[in-house]
C-alpha cells in the first residue's frame, strides 16, 4: 500500500482556547496512531477564532477514524474535519 497525505481542520470551541496546548495534544495523538511528518498551521476564521490545520502522512494500512475520534475528545475542541486526503506518489 501507499502513503496518504492528510489535512485535518481542528476547530477550537472559543477564541480563548490555548492553541499551543491543542497542537501538543494533537501531535501526541497523531503520532501515537503511526502517522509521521506532523506539522500545524493556524487559520484565522472570524472574531479572533483560529482553526488549527494538521498535516501528516499516514500509511494506508492504518485507519484515520481513530485519530479523528481521539482528537474530538481534546478539551476545547468543537469539531474535527478531514479537508484533504490524497495518495503520495514517488
């Protein structure tokens, strides 16, 4: 099988949520589930609210759903959405 390049949008529940704490917990969850090359970006939404975009590689033999469900359990997270998933070539 191949490698999937995944992008998730993690929405905090409020502008006051600690994005660094969310990123640290998300990185831990993502890497515990065998993903690699994890990185994050912040995306301004509105009224001071910023989403966290998580980018990582995941072997296609591993499922994405456990990562999504674990991320949803992080305190101050309102939603987790897959916004891009593609197969890596080369």
